[in-house]
C-alpha cells in the first residue's frame, strides 16, 4: 500500500476500535445499573467516573512521564543538531510550534513523544540513540515521533487508557454486586436472573482483558500509522527502516526507568525481547519490528 | 403554504452549501499563505547567518574571494521578488554555500574552529528547514490547487476569484539543461 492509503486506512480502523470501546463501556454501565435498579444511574456513574479519571490523567500525564523517566531538557550547543532536526520536521508537519526536546542518559536506543496536543508536546530521545544513529536514521525516528504528535495519537492513547481503567472499575462493581446478592426491584423470573448473572460474571472477567487487548490493538495500529506518516514527512522511508534495524540489534533495549505504564510510548518495546508467539503479540504494545521494517521498505 | 416553506428550505440548504465550500477553500488558501510565511522566516534566518559565516571564514580563506562574493551577491537578491524569483535566489545561495563548505575542507584550522563548526551546523539546519518549509508549502499548494479544480468546487472557485498558486520549485534553467544526446 502507498503511504497515503496506509494513513487513511489506519485512521479509519482506530476510530472503529474506539467506537467499539465506548459501546462496551456503556454496556457494562447498563448492566451494573440494571442490578442496582436503574440503568440510567449505571451509565451516568460510568460516565462521571470516566470523565474525572480522564481529566486527571489528561492534564497531569505528560509532566509525570517526563519526571518518571528522568528526562532532561536538551540545550544548544551540545544538542544543536537534535534540536534543529526536531524544529525542521515540525515545519514539515505544519505544526505551529515545535515540540520541546528532552534527552535521557541511557545506552539503550529508544525515543518517545508526549503531550495532549501539538501546542503542549515534547519529544524525548536516549543518548544511546543519538550516538548510534546517523543523520538520516535519526530523522526517521524523529519524524515517527512527530507523527504521533501530529496525529493526536497521545490523546487517543490516553482516551483508550481511560476506557480500560473504567472497564476495570465497572467490572469490579459488577462482580461485587453479584457477591452481595443485591438486586433491584426485579420483576424477573428466577431463570432469567440466573442467566443474567452468568452473563454478567463472564463479562466482568472478560471485559478488562478484552479492553486491554483492544487498547493494545489501537496502540499497534497507531505505530504503523506513525511509521507511514513519518515516511511522508521525510519522503524517505529507508531512514526509519534502517534505524529500526539498528534498534532491533540493540543488545540491551531496557530503558532503566521505563515501566508498564510508559511502555507504549516508546518507539520500540523497552523490555527484554522474547520469542514471538500469538499471545505475546496480542498483548504487545508494538507491532513486531520485522513487520514494520518490511512495510517501510515496501513503500 | 408548503411550497413556500419548501423553497425557503431549499434556498437555505444551497446557501449553507456555498458557505461550506467557500470556507473550505479559504482554509486551504490560508494554509498556503502560512506555509509561505514559514519559508520566509527560514530564508531570513539564513540571510542573517550569512554575514557571520563570511566574517568567520574571511580570516582563514584569504585567497578565496570569488566564493565569498558569490554568496554575498546571491544574498542581496534574496529578500525581494515574486515566489519564482525568491526560489531562484534561494537555490543560488544553496549552491554558493555548498561551494564555501567544500572549499573549507582544504583549511583544517578553519574546520576545527568552534565558531565555524557552530555556524556550519546552524546553516545546515537552516538549509534543512528551508527544504522542509518548501515541502510543506508545496503540499499546501497542491491541496489548494486540487481543491479549486475538483467538481463542483471549480465553479465557485472561479466566482470567488481563487487562482492557482505557484509551486516553490527547481530553477527553470536546471530543467532546460536536461537534454539527452545519442
């Protein structure tokens, strides 16, 4: 597929996934509400909790991440080339303001982008990456991160994280309501209630897992999209392909201060590599590196 | 009575449709203007950096007057003119700068000079930014030119006076020189 088609296709799929998510959450809210006697109450509660949760992570998110990973702001003259690269690609992307630039002291090769919108964004790079990549490869990586910012991926991922969080909370509610046997002014027969309980329990257990899997699917789609958009910025997909090859060969991808909460933001999984398997893929935040390289070289 | 209401609704729909088309064309054109302004910003930055480069280099490259003059001359013709003229002047400066940096390879003392290295990095960064700004400008022009040519927007484009914009492209001279001889 050409670059433009990739981008359009990925955007459509992401919106579909988010839509499915919202349906899921409302469904759970509905069932919880049913058992507490009012479905409107259930949905309303779900939405209120979600909004509060969202606001806190939305406005506090970026600075928390930068602190957690011990990133330091990059300055000239030491990081002149890096800063110029970021500013140049911001111009190519048509952003009104270039993202801030941060550096992490770590031999691992990795990078990530933060920020809820282009006006409040930042790109962070490890010193290992700066040492090992040449100019074209660095541009490829920065273009990838710039695309995450431009495509509002970070905001999408925050949204997805909130959905999953809400799903977990509500599933919890649901399970508790069964354990304590509290039901609303139910006019149902005994059999119907039992069916409902079984469905409810199944949902409560599966929902967080499905939610997490959906969130990771969105994350993977967005990675492909960022690869494609980045290639469009540099008009040189080989740059990122070569960079990914080097990143793949990195014997120590572990970034010391990364953890599960921040993993999806990095350009490549910041944890030790393990053999490929279907389950691992399903729950991985990033698509397999070889697939990404293949797609880029095929553009 | 129903007929009058129907006519009003139809007129309202048409008006909204025209407003929508006009606004979308305006947005595309504004993006083109902003993209052009960004090129100007980077051209100006290069314009400002060049005297610094010339003075840093003059002391070391006493016998390379030709190259330095080339760059200074190209610089003065940069800040005025139409899109096409600016594109031409910009390309001339890029070439002149390339010559300076190529010649500088023969002067190891100059190459090791901190100030020169910083200037080289800044100018190189600015050249990249000019290239990116051009790319974004051309992308915006393409979107706009396409926008005013597709049906049905092309009718309204003519009525409202939207005209195609110029691309910021390669020199005409460069294009003409490609002749294949057998």
